[in-house]
C-alpha cells in the first residue's frame, strides 16, 4: 500500500546507534524515496511521499535531519548527506503543476522551519567546512 511511503520518508532522518552502520535504515529509506521520485511525475511523487501532510512539513523535517547527520569516516558506502544534496540539485529545476517540487519542499519553501536550507547554511558556516580540503579552495 502507498500509505506506508510517508512513514518510510520519516526514517530518512533516523539514526540507530545500536547498529554497526547507524545510517543504514536512513540510507535504505532514502533509496526507496529516491526511486519513487525518479520513476513518477513530481506531483504524484509529492502526493505519495507526503500523504496527509499536504504541506510536506514531515518530509522537509526528515530530510533535514538526514542531512544534518555527520558522515561516518570509516564507511566505504555513500554518505546520506551527499545523496540528499545530489537529490536536491537534480530535482531543483523540475517543473510541476503545483508551485513546489521535491527539492523546493526539502529546502523549506513550504513553510517548514526545520528544512534542508537551514542545515546547508549551518554546514557552510561550520569551521569544518571552511577548513576542509574538500570544500575550501586554495
């Protein structure tokens, strides 16, 4: 049943410290969500992923929690932060019948106070971002 999709989306922000990979559940939830977003028109995708939360506040909050999780240094798998940022960039220019697409909803343009844009601004403002060889230019 498609009613389970909003629950799966909420697990994108889930971290289980008792697992060997705390982000394992979140990454699997993201994979399902990503597949849905790539195979369906944006309007249908948003309707399924948000469920009864027509504004997408829970979706925005879940993605922002997943984005705020620090990447594991010892993990050879993809990082949740990286795949969420990729999804935002890949979907930001998609046109929909409504005024919002998945990326704009994740960035908080739906009115959510807990959103990916605030997390991205916090990440850019952190000293780790400024001092990291990967993110700073020389």
